[in-house]
C-alpha cells in the first residue's frame, strides 16, 4: 500500500489540493505588522513583504485587533479542529513542516475519501438513503473517535471548506434577476426567524425547560443548569443558525428550489450567513469580555458594507469580460481554473472584509447568474463541489464523539429533539402573520416545508460556540455535548426533508399557490428537445434539416437546441426559429444539458469533427441518458465500430457514403455533359 500512496498521480493531486488550500489560508491570515505583512505558516516559516504606505496607515487604526480576531473567528475549519491535538492519537499526528510526509498523508486521506465516496454512493443508491447521511456515518466510523485512519485532519477540514464555497457559488449561479427580486420578498421572514428563534430558545432555557424534562428523564445536571442570561442568549444564537451545506442538497434533490418554500429557505440562509460576521464582532461586547470600541465597530461595519459593495460593483463590470476573453482561448482547462478562482477568490475577499467566505462565493455566483455561460460554469465545478462536499460531511461526522453521546444519551437526544421542535414551531408561527402585515406570506403547504427544513442546527454554530468558549461564557466541558447535538440535528436534515414532503401533502389544497417557478419563464428549451452537439459546418446543416421537420400530431417543428463553445455565443443566444435555440456550452457534458432543462432528450446528434471528441461525447451522453438515441458520424468503419461500442445508436460512415454515391455522382456528371 505504501507504494500506492507514493504514486505520482496521488502526489500530484494532493499537491494541487494542498497548494490551493495553503494559498487561500495565506491570503486569509495576512496580519498587519508595523512595517510589513507576514504570511504565517506552520513550522515558523515566514516571508516578509514590504507594505505600502497605505497599509502602514491601516496598521495604526483602532480596528486592527478586532479585525484580526474576526478573521480568525470566521475560520470554520480552525474551530472544528480546536481540539485536534487531543483528537489525533499516535501515528495520525503528522508534522506539517515535513512536506513529503504531509503530501503522503494527504494522498492517503484522499484515497480513503475517494474509496468512501464510492462505497457511500453505492450503498445510498441501493438503500434509497441520502448520501449525506452515509458520509456522516463514514466520517464517524473512520474519524478520531472511531478507527482513526485519517492522517492529516487539519488539511482535510480545509479541503472540506472548499466544498461549501463551491456549493454556495453554484447556488448563486441559480439566482437570476427575477429570482433575486423574489428572494428580497422573504427578507422580513428571515429577520423574524432570527429574532423570534433566539428569543424563544432563550426564554425556554431561562424558564427552566431543561429542569422540567429532568423530572421525567435521567438528564445530566451538570449540563442542563443554565441560569445565566448571557449563556442562554449565546446558546440561542448558535441554535438559531441552520445549515446551508445540508439544506441546499435537499432542495435540489426534491426539486424545491423554484418553489416558494425553497426561495424562502435560500433567502433566510443567506441572511443567516450575513448575520454571522456582525454577531462575532458584537458578541465580546455583549458578554462584557471586550473593550467597547464603537469606532472600531463602526469602521468594520463600513468596511464590510462599502468595501464589499465596491468589489461587487467592479466585478459586475469586468468579471463577464474576463470570462469572454478566456472563452476565446478555447481552453477548457483555463475556463475551469477561472471558475474555481472566482468562487474561492471572492470567498477570500469577503472574509478579509469581515464577511463570511460563503457569502462572498454566493455573491460571485449571482454576478454570473444571468450570463450565457452560467450552465457551463456549473458543470465545470460540479465534480469539485461533489467530492469536496463529501469530504466536508465526513469531516463533520468525524467530530461525533460516540463515547460522549452514549454516556450522555438522554441529555443529547433531549437537546436535539428540543432544538428541532422549538425552531420548527417558531418558523411555522412566523409564517402565519396576517397578510396585511406580510403580503408575501407563505401558504401552509410551503410553511410546513420551510419549518422542517430550517429546524436543524448549522455549521456556523461551531464558530459561535468556539468564540463563546474563548470568552469563558460557556463551560469547556459543555462544548463536546453541544457539538454532538448540533451534528445530530444537521445529520437528520435529509430525514426532515422526507418528513416535510409527507406532512405538506396534508395541505395540498393550496398546492397550486406554491408551484410558481420564477425561472420557468426564462427557460424556452423543452425538456424533450432534440440536442445537436456542436454548431460547426456539419452541426448547422443537421440543425437546419431537423428544423424542416413537422410533428405529425401538432404540425409544428420539433424543439431543437444546439450547444457550442464558440465565443460569439457568450454574448447572445441564437434563435433561428421560435422552437430552436443555439446556446453556449459543452454539450458533451450532461450537466450542461440538464442545467438548461433538457431532462428527457428526444435524440442526440453529435456533429464534432474530431473522433476522440465524438467518442467522449457519446460515452458520457450514453451513461447519463441511457434511453435516448445518439446519432453521429465516422470517417471509417473502424471508428464506427468504436462508436457503436461506446453507445451510439446509428453511425453515418463517410467512407461508405462515398462508395454508395459513386455511381450516381458519375452518371450525374455525364448526364450534364450530354446536354451541355
């Protein structure tokens, strides 16, 4: 196995991932010094960069300490691993300074993650259970509280954080102008959810709800004795937050993204992300553990609002132009690299300005949502998002301390169930305000879905709880218990989605009111359209011939869509007829086709010139659309045989066509000579 871990392929992949992670970490950990910026790395290795006079001025402003503390507090990975030295045992502790050892450890962990991903996916498909639960269980089994097979926990968590960034970036790409306007409609509901849930949980803790349950259940008095109002408020604020990483996949899996419930959930989750940064700034002052420097707070607020607004304004002007320039190079690798750079880079910029990196990634997606290359970007980042999200879920599962949970099982289960019930009931109540107060009030069908989806905990709860421990607001031994409660409520999010689907059916009488999909008006491609892959000389001819057909039942031409990576399609969509369109994108990528709403294609016509490109397209399309016929061409019978084995339905062989037409062509020429 050691030779396998040291293979060239694994080392290259591990090096690439570690380089991306360390680059972003270096950017985020720039710390002001008197005359320089120091990029801090493990092993006490530092590189000094001379600072400009502008940064010299910033070093003497009063917000320096608060800004640095906020940047450190926003590091989810750091908070998840605050006890990593105690979690890892023996050989699992790898010194970061030993680069070769670190690479091998990351290569080993990467192989474990990939193997686990395959196993989890197969078992999830066989059992019908969400793969998220599978990843959590796998993490708990393989993590430090189980088999302890991971070699480099810190690097693994940092890689998992990238998965959340790509998830939010992808969600932002779905937010068109119409949908963005609709998200604004649910901001009042978002403010109500945060304020009411915080108030309800605080009141329940101070009113003695834990002591009440202690009468009937064997709860641990050391954990449920919460009489300090500050402690109760901190716990309530942490419990108010919900999990974007778990809810968004459930929305996509169940097709609820375009429904009112999905729109409301997206709006509230985004508001919660924006709420985290100011909460971390204000929390030390609320608990009396920090100097009340209102100038620093005001400056940080202005920096986040004005600074990020300026970045958004500049990128709205130049970002699309940059993508168009890259598209003209016809380099798929560069296009993918730019997509990854934008999502990660905007996250780093937002974090440096005092916001969460997820909010920055979401904003970057919004900037590109109304472009013709949106679907191509989504398809390009999908493999990275899927793998890295799986790593994040396994990392989250590895924090599950089974010994603690078993020892305090009644307390943990009571806390998890209470949190879900309190949040669910509060969200449901917030949606029932009079319509004259809230014109965009959700109907019961959507309110039930929203209440179930938002009732679990969230990943940013770890950040709030970690800061509270640093401020000595919460007892140290309470952290592990609260982490287990939050993890359990996050883990059951897919099950809450199932429950939401079942319970909401009882309110199906108003189902028509929620089925509005704000993106449907933008999609003019039928879900059973004929797809032409490539719009070159052959593709155009095929497209025109197919456009001349008439449907036997309706008499109308069939719905056609062609995809091509030509830069001219980045600025506009060609519509030769009302039922046909030519769009930017790699049609060999099934995710591009699905992103445009073509879920049951009537047929594929692959018109590429390069045989290898045709082979790749046929194989990928056949795997994703096993029932759809695929027609293509080949220059020889040997190529045709390869394409047939790859999954093509019919192949036009140019060699055969010439031989079949030889007599007719000769007779035609001689006939013309006879009459000339």
